[in-house]
C-alpha cells in the first residue's frame, strides 16, 4: 500500500504505528465522540480497515525502545477488517471506535487486542489464538460476538459490555483462557454461551443483566474453571444452565435473581463445586433450582434464598453429595424441596425456614443421610415432610412446628430436645403411614441408650397397643388380656398386683368356707392362704389342693383361681419373653 494513497487520518495512523503511539480522533465533545453516532463521523476521523490490516500483518521491527502497535481512539473504521487465518505480529487497541462491519479474526494468531468502548456490529473470532488479552470492556455490539474455540493465553474481559441481538449474543463455546474471564455488569439480550469453556483463574459475571427470548440466557454446561466463579447480583430472565460444570474455587450466585416461572430456572445437574456453592443472601429463583446428582466438596449455602415453583419442585437436589454442610437458615420455598437420597457429611440446617407445598410434600428427604438435621422451621410447613429411611446423627426439632410426616425407617442417634415420652408418642402418632412398628422401636432404642428404661418400656407398650388395633378380634382379645395383666411384659409389677389380689380373695373365701377333706384323716392341716396359693400356682404343689375338695360356691372360686393362675402364668411368660427379646 502506497503512503500517497492514504487519507490524512490514515496517514496519522500509519506514521504513529512504528512508535506504538495513540492516534486520538476525539473532539473533546462527549455527544460528538459517542461511538453510537459513529456512522456520521466524517473523513477526518475515518480509517479504512485495509490500512489497519496491512500494518498489523507487516513485519515492522521495533525502533529503539518503541514497539510497533495500533493505538486508535475515536475513529470510524470502514470496510471489513478481515484478518482470518493471519499471523498478526503486533498488538492493536481500538478505544471508543465505530466499526461499520464485524472484524474477522477467524483462526488468526495474534498478540493482544482491545476494543474497549467501541461499537461493533459483531465479532468473528472463532478459534483465534491470542498470546495476550482480549478486551471488550464497555463495547456495544448489535451482532454476535463469536469466540468459539478461542485460545487466550491472557484473559477475556467484557465488563459493562452491551450486546443486543435477536439470537445468540456471545458464543464462547470451548473457549480457553489462561488468566480468567470477567464480564462484570454485562448486559446481553440473547444467549451467552460459555459451554465447555476452560478458564484458569477467576471467572466473574457480577451484576450481569441477561435475557433471551429462547429461554436460555446463560449456558455454562461443561464449564471447567480452575478458580472461583462469581455470578453475584445478576438479573437473569430465563434459565441458567450449568450441567456437568466443575469449579475448583467458590461458586457463588449470592444476590442473583433468576426469573423463569413454571420452568427450570437453575439447571445444575451433576455439577462439581470443589470450593462450595453459594445460593443465598438474597438469591431468588422463580422456577426450579436443580442440583440433582451434584457434588459439593465444602458447603451449600441457601441462607435467606427465596425459591418459587408452587406447582412442582422449588429445589430438586435428589442424590446430592455435600462434603460439608447445607446452610438453609431462613430459606423460603414455595414448592417442593427434594433432598431424597442426599448425602451430607455435616449438617442440614432448616432453622427459620419457610416450607410451603399445600397438598403435597413440602420436604422430601427420603433416604437422606446427614450428621445433623435442624428441622426447626419458622412455622409449621404447609405440606408433608417425608423422612422415610433417612439416617440422621442428631435430629433437632421443635414441637410447635411439627407437621404431618412419614418417618417409617427413620434412624437417628439422638433427639434434641428429648421432650417427655408423652410428647414423643404424639409425634409418632401423627405419622401419615398410620401405625408402623419401626418408629417406636427406634424411639425406644434411643431412650434405652440414654438410660431411660422406663420411657423405653412405655414406648414399646404403646407400640403393642397400637398394633393391637390392626389385629383380628381373637388376637385383640388375647392382646387386651396381656395388656391388663402384665402390660405386654413391660409392666411386670401389674402381674404381681393381680396375683396378690386373687391370693387374698381366695384366702378370705376359704377362711370363711373351709372345704372338706378329700379323704378323712389324710392330708396336711388346712391353711386357707396356702390353699389359695396352691390353686393359683400351677407349677408348684403345696399338697393343699389335692387334700381338700371344696363344694358349692367355693368350688367355683377354686376353678376360677386355677384358670386365673394359668392365664397369669401364660401372659407373664409371653410378655417377659417379648420384653427380653427387645433387650
């Protein structure tokens, strides 16, 4: 390209290039220098893209200590800057410029490039290899920013950039950055795709405003981030997708609002958050938050979060694995919270939470495993609580917030507070499954382990009574007899009292009405007390029963004492056998 063919503006760029000096075309008047009106800028600040391309691909060598580079501010770039497949030896910075056509960097290899504050109709930079940084801070783009497969040794920054398109806004599928990615305050109408991205360093999207008419404004599927991912204070209309994402540092969405009513709001299936996942402190999701099959190596914070999906799952976290704890204090959930088969090494804290799923399950925690469960919500949950086959170390609850629940198979080591045995029996009675024996056995085992044997026996006695209501009439009659005589073996003193009453009754009757001898002149001297004892005790023979033969009413009393003795012996043996088998 001949210098004499250049315009005055282009000549300024040409002459400044060897020294890496900035060429400033601004007028100092903000209204005139705004790139939004760059289409009307005159020839005095217009540079053809072919001039820039020629300079960037030249083999200009440094002069003294100055390094050749493009530094342009406030220019209108006409034509298309097509550098596809090129090796660009020099860096370029376009500050507050207006591009008539989308720059082309497809499969290019370059040093470093900046478009800060510029107005772009798009950017084609798929598979670009950049040895430095790519700066798009403050850009306004009306077309797709395409960076699929790009490899940046430095960072990608899009802070406060604004992208307005009808479809895809930013396509960074499979991008690789060596020094992080920052898009703080990004505003995009259209999908931002970072699927399968590889980011070394921090990835920051704090304060971003994202919306997409197709319902997927942020796609982070398959993201691998060696550092923290900070998406705090975002406002998203549509779904955030993070399937199979892996983040080594803190993964934070605190203060973010996601609005996707009736559908999936946060799709986090099978994610790995090695530094913890933070969805609290003002996090709001209208739609389902899904964390099923995910693994969180530190903690999951839902503290103060507000999740809304009244007709389905507000939180779907089945088979979630958390190596730390889940902090859900103050959580508000309008919809089902599903933690079935979740494995929590620490605690699950639902203190002051509000759980609401009228007509359904407010908390599904079937086969949950946790060292501690704080089930002390702010108010009684609107809906059922399913704790079937859960395994809890210490279960902290509050009688004032008990709700209908299913707890067959629930295993726990301790309860806090223990409460009176009467209150705990009421707790068991409200089980939605009706009578099932395991919860009673579990509660009795806890009482027994703490040394409260009387309370343990009370629980097991009530268990037998409630089980009796499910039996046929003849079994119920036998059970009733065992209950009033020996309390199913858990009230042995009761049998002694019955025996004493019958013994005294028999002794009085036979004292007043001595029975005649069976054979005259034979047998021991009559003793009414021993005679009654001989009738009642079927296993020991004192010689009185055979020596005397009562008549009339005394005979019927004798028959009654013999029958009562056998019944007492049988029920005592049955009850004691049952009681001992529980020890």
